[in-house]
C-alpha cells in the first residue's frame, strides 16, 4: 500500500510540475491588480518578450535568405523604396495602443538591423524553416506538454503498480510454499 501511495504522490507531483511548466509558456488572463506579487504579470511580459525575441531572430533569418536571393540575381540588398512600403504596411496594420510614430521608430530600427544582418549573411544565410502557426503553436503547446506530463505520470504509476503487484504476488507465493496459507488466497 505504501508503494501505491508513493506512486500516486509521484503521479500528481509530475502532473503538477508539467502543468506549471506548460503554464509558463503561455499568457495568463488571471492576473489582477490585487495579486500580492508581480509574478503573474511578469510571466505575461516574459511571454511577449520571448515571443518578440523569437520572431526577430526568425525575421533576420528570412531576411538573410532574401539577401541571398538578391545576390544570386545581382540585385541590391537595400532598397529605400521597399523600406518605405514595408513601414506603410506596418502602420496600416497597427491597432494601437502604440502610436504610428512609435511603431515607425521601432520598425525603422528593426529594418535597419535586419538589413545589416542580411548584408552580412547574404552569401551564407542560416537555414530557415517555418514554425507552426503562432496561434496554434502557443495554445496547443500548453495542452501538448500537459498531456505528455500526464502520460509520463500514468506510465510511472502503471510501472509502480506492476512492481507492487509482483511483490505482493511473490510474498503470497512464498507464504504458500512455506506451508502457510494466505488469508487472501483462502477466500
């Protein structure tokens, strides 16, 4: 029985750890201004910070691939007219709360840094592959990680139960062989 209790404790411990780790990978709507710590809010800002970080790194890889395409066709990497078109598309897409002026400043810097990376890596760009769609990726990953944690926990419990059953079975067999009948077997 102690083995079974330990198995269930382990099961719930692993499950809670997996759900907690999965929760760190997503944004939470449960933060309130009444929270006693900033942990929930900081978790949300970390989520968006890492999302921006990953997106910027993916963006420069795509830019380097575009740079290679341009080099192969003897086209200039930097095109000020194209930069202005990109900035206008971004501003047209802006839903706020940041102003268009703020977005222009942010994306001008992003485009400048991306162009530098593109120029430096156009001959040998890093490999590119598309991630899963971001909406599908972020929401499904949490459930996927929780499910994997649950499956691992279930497997651990089954292994522990099997070991427990084998041990009890061996004890009962050894008692029978010793001439003592087990109360469980006599009924």
